[in-house]
């Protein structure tokens, strides 16, 4: 499997998305891409993160940047989550964890004394040429989107 590393091209991938779409990374060449991975639709942290991206969507758009959220949830859950919170960007469904594993965001988690595998909240900034510019792992939601926006401004 290809390792995702800052300064290297991101391998192409394709996933089903909200809006009855399929998103292929290579088709977004020429634009910056913020790819944020989150654990689960309609949970407090994931909702707050999505709302922060929603609230700053105009600033990202002004920088010719596409925002895409990715989780293992199915399209029906994604459509409901997107509509409920008026997200102006697409959510990608990675039920088989192909892209999650490509970006190495599947981690063993412990909650209430039980261990399970889940998505570690992570964000990746890909530039217009398809090169990984920045990565954030083990993301804390508060202030994160502003940090991503600032890094996106540095690309121009």
C-alpha cells in the first residue's frame, strides 16, 4: 500500500458521495482539497467539526478549495447529516475503509473500557497539483478549521 506523506503526490481514489455523486480525487486537480476524516455522523465532535467547516466554507471557496468529509457511514446517514446541518460540501462514504486505510486513519480506540477500531479524526490539505501539503492527526476540534484555513491561505 502506498504511504501518504507530506510533499508527495496523493494516490488517486474514488468514493461514493452525497448528492448522488462519485468523487474521484484526480478530477479535482487544479483546485486545493481539504479532506477531513471523522469518526461518525451526528456525534457531538463530528457535528461541531462539520459546522466549523460549513461556517468557513466561503473563505475556503475564495481560495479555490474543495472541502470533503469522509467517514465509514453509509450514504443515507451522510445525506441526513448533511441536510440536518446544511453542509455545503459533500460527504464521502468509505464503508470498506479503503481510503481510510490509504490515509492510515484507522486506529484502535478505547471507550468505556472497550476496545474497537475506528477513524482517528484527521485532516489532509492537498494542493492544486495533487501533492499533500499538510496533515493533522489526532485532531482536536476547537480551533482546528481556522488552522486549516490559514494553511490553505499559505498555498496562494
